[in-house]
C-alpha cells in the first residue's frame, strides 16, 4: 500500500493562492505543482469555508 504524501501548510497555501489570487485554473495549478486536481479542489474549498485557517 502506498503511503500518503504530507504537504506543508506553506505548500497548501501557495497552491490555493495560485487559484484564488493568481488566476490559474485548477488544471494549470495541479500540473504545475504535480498534485492531484481533486486534492487541490478540496484544499480550495476548505480554505474558502474556513476563512483561511484550515491548514
């Protein structure tokens, strides 16, 4: 079984920032960062729902 990769708070916030502040599409951001689009989408949703305090 594969182990889950852990991302730092800073990485998560930077990834969300690509979409929310820098105008990247989710697809562009996930390809640029090499992460799964579903995970990135979840991070954006959590960030917006929790006013940025999720990570």
